[in-house]
C-alpha cells in the first residue's frame, strides 16, 4: 500500500513539473517582452505630443480667422495683449463690431497644456501685424513656442 502511494505521488510530481514553466523559460519570455516594449513605446510616446502641437496649430488657424473677421469689420486688429478677449466682448473703440467672433463657451483661449494663448499686437515676429502663439509644452516659449510664424508640424524649417 505504501509503494502504491509513493508511486502515485511521484508520478503526479513529475506530471506537474512537466506542465510548469521553468525559471529560464519565464526569464526568456520577460526578456522578449522587455525588448518589444523598448522598441514600441518610444515610437508611441511622441504621438501625443505631436497631436497637441497640431491642435495648437488648428486653434491658431481658427483664431486667425476670427481676428481677420474682426479686422474686416473694424479696420484694425485688436491691440495689446488682451486682443483675444476683444473677439468675444465688444471693445469700447470698435464701432462696427459684429461679434462675438469666438463663442464664449467654446472659445479657444487655452492651449492643450492648459496655458493661455498669447496675443501681441504689434508683434515681435510679425512686426507688421500680430503674434499669436502658445508657449509650448514646458511653457518656456522661445524655441518651444508654436505661433503664427512657425511652420506646421512635420515640415522642414
């Protein structure tokens, strides 16, 4: 009777060992997954940032259209740093204002990073007109700024 129990237990242990993964097999699978993640993740990481940059350019295009409509109606572009507000609320000196040129509820006043767009008239980059830009991902501006003077994402400078 003892011999039968030992043999059955030995057979079960051997079968279990055959069905289980060895440590080497598990390490091999983990290594393969790490290599694949190392290849795929960097390619996917930049996609979100590209999408935000393209969203900024679409927002700027929309606001440029609204600014042009303001200029056609009033004969000048809004002045100063608060010019985007003039697209939604009639300024005192706009006699032919037919706005709002941007809807207050859906107005694009903040960039995809949650910072306000910057409007300057007269502009530093467009000296004969206005500058309209986002300070970029880090909010530092400079080379990070995306404005109405920068080339679209994906084009050569």
